[in-house]
């Protein structure tokens, strides 16, 4: 395409289409993005990133990688590492080293690649990444222990793996000079990146904590300052900028009193407008001829990545982790490569080509081949393997409740008392704080945000109850989790209290989901009952005290909420289904205050 405007619009349209397809098919977005880039680039030839951006391509990729690493580092909390045991720490430290030791000689001998190429390639493909792990975990439904290990490995290893690749890149470049110069350059990069990163992170942490800039400028200011520091660090010491932004992000997110949730949510817009387009553009640069020329060697390398490098890294990391062989086998199989691997490989390939290192022309095709192969193979097979190994979690039976208010906190506490998984989500900090005081699991923020997709633990959650006053956000939450968890999984309160004006009506599709508990159970009605002293009561039914007896005893004073059968399976009462609990079932109801003293004997 000769017109740059048309080419840029095409990239934007493809980005949105690929994201939508990934959402519908519940696949990692990187797969359709890369395939689309290959289709419009080397296969059809209608788009070429080099022709479109020319000398600007390198700066665009460089700044994009800096943004990816900075945002990834913002998710790296030391408390999260400690909370998930030795296995996560080992997978993010011992694991990459084992992967490099295995893949470096394999790449060198099987593909006849130089040691430098093999060394850098093996460093880049050590990273997995949450953008590919999280969608896979949702479909596989592993037990909570394995799910947490894989999820946090993906989050933590992104900046660590990229930092490892930066160090290897510096070593590769510096080996052309005498040993003393190599040591000086390597030390200078580490010292400059480390110190500059610490200073940058501390400054931005103070800026956010003390509100030095208006709230509406905070995200933009952090992003701009980070990119300025990245460029300045590279000027002071060649290629130290990636280390600078990684260290800055880690320090900033671990500073006391610094809330980075808004900055992390800003990543969603960047992911759609920048990151998605980036990977389509990178894929247009793939040399299909060079990739095909690898022949059987490429297949042998993929087999080594899947069946040798990953299992050995898991085995070496498992000491003291108390995992059985089935769990270790499952961890060995799930390790799809993601966005950081693709971006870093393209960035370094561009830099090496600019410096005349022609032997690195295969770096990008090799990395993209690993990404596509691992995502496709593991997405198609992981569910079956998890079933064979017996490591899938039982069908999720817990509740995510959107809205932390007096009623939902009472319900969450009662569900937890009955052994049911529950998590309360809300965008109001004070509401979340009160839930935490009751020792309830919580998520502070928008539950459909990108940050939530990486940090909200949905293991064991099978139903979503929308019980919040946020009328603009409620439909978005409802449809998001309806798609993610399946039809009938998300229920909301009746909107009968709304105005009947046409402009205030909801769609028929959304209205069908507003049947939680009862037609009269609006947010205002529930809040009013609780404020008047209504309490929650759990009653066990028996042969002599049936559900009909229960209803006759309590009458209209009881609003039935949830039923639990003898196998701990939960059922939610709704206005459009006639639920009939049986003997030995438990019924959780909201009992109005004036009936509490008179009816206690019924339970």
C-alpha cells in the first residue's frame, strides 16, 4: 500500500478484528495478530512495516518494548512472589537458566546457527507471559495450586526474561571487543540501568503518592517520564534503557502508599492501540522463505522446546515444592511463549542488523515459530492432558460478587462459612476495605479490566452476581462474564426501580439476566431490608421439614438467595426458575428483622 494513511488504518482495523476474534474464540490474542500480520505481509504483500515506517520502525519498536516491560514490571509485587512458594521463584530463576543451557547447544547443532544466535534465541524464549497463559488457564481449569503457579510465573518472568535477554544481547555485541572492554561495557550497562531505574522509580512513586500532578494527567505523566528516562539511559549507556524501566516499575509498584492500579488500567488502551498493531507490523517482516529453509531442524527444535527444555526446567525448579508427578507433568506441558518474546526478538534483530550482524537474520523467524507452535499445540491439547492427569479442578462452584455493600458482605461471609469460594469486587476502596475487615477475598478495581484479567483469581468461580449501584458498569460486567463463564453464569438484580422512560430501558437480552433472587429484589430493596435489621440465615432441610414447610414458616419475610445440595453444589434462586431444594439441602435466606426472634426455632 502506497498511501500511509490507508496502511495505518488497515493495521488498526486488523488489530480490532483480531482482538475480537480472540475474545470470541477464547484464544490468546497474540495468535490471530501474528497470523494476520503474516497474511497481509509476506503471504499477500499488501503491507510492509519497513516500507511504511522506514527509519522510524526501530524507535517505534524500541519504545513499545519499553512500555511492555514497564507495565509488566508494575505487576511484580514481592508479596506476590512470596505468597506462591518456592516453585514460582525457582521457575523464574532456575528455570530460565536451564532452558538456556538446553536450547543453546540444540539450536547451534541442529540448525547450524552460530553460538551467538543460539545464545540470544534461547534467552528470548525463556519468557511465557500472562497474555497467553491467562486465556489458556480459563479453558483448561486446573486446580488452584497449578493455576496460581502458572499465572504468577507468567507475570513475574516477563521482566526477568527480558532483562536476561538484554544482558545476553550486550554480551553478544561486546564479544567483538577485547575482554576488558567487554567487562567495562557490561558493568556500565548494569550500573547505569540499575541506578537510573531506582532513581526513576522512586521519583515517579513520590509523584503518584503525593499527587504532584493532577489525577487526569497522572497516567500520561508517568508514561512520558518513563519513556524520557528510557531514552536518557540509552544515551548514557548503550542499551541500558530496558533495564532502567524494568527496575523503575518494580520499585514503583512495591513502594508503600503508591497506588498503581490506574496506571495498570491505562495499559488496556495501550494494548489495543499500540501493542496489537505492533505485532501485526512485526509479523509483516517475517521471511517465510528463510523459515521454510530450516526444514526438519525447525521441527526438532520445537520438539526440544516442548519435550526437553520445559520439563527439565520444571524438574530442576521443583525441589521443595511438594508437587506430585502429575502436577509436575502438567506444569511441564503449559508454557506458551508470548508478546515479550516477539517484541524483544524483533527489537534486537533490528539493532543487530543496523550494526551489521547479518547472521542474526533467523532470530525473528525462530522466535515467532516457537510462539505460534507453543500457543497452537498447547491450546489444543492442554484440556485433554489435564483430564488424563487428573489435575483439573472440579466444576467451579464459587461466586464472584460485583459490589461490596452491607448485603453482599453478609452474603459473602455466610457463603464462606458454608465452605463456598467467594470473592467481592468493587471500584470503591472504602467498600473493599470493609470487606477485608471481615476477612473476605476481594478485588479492588474494575473486574473486567486488563489488570483484573492478570490479577483476579477466578479459580473455583463459576457464577457472577452483579449486585452493585453502578448502572453504567453493570451491563459490561454482566456480558463480559457471561461470555467468559458461559450462558446463565452471570445474574443481576431487577431494575424495576428504574424510570420507565424509553431512554432508561435496558435491552431485552440484558433484561433476561436481571432475575437474581426475585423480581422485587432491587438494589434499593435489599439495602433497605439490611438497614432495617434483616439478617442472613442458613437452614438445613430434612424429611420432616421440607422446603414447603420452610416457606410456610417464613412466608414473605424470607427472601431465598442460595441453595446448597449435599455435594456442596450451589444453586441461585431466580425469578424465572422454580428451584425446589430437597432434604439435606441448605437454604440461605435474607430474613426480615421482625421475624427473626419468632422463627429461629424453624432452623
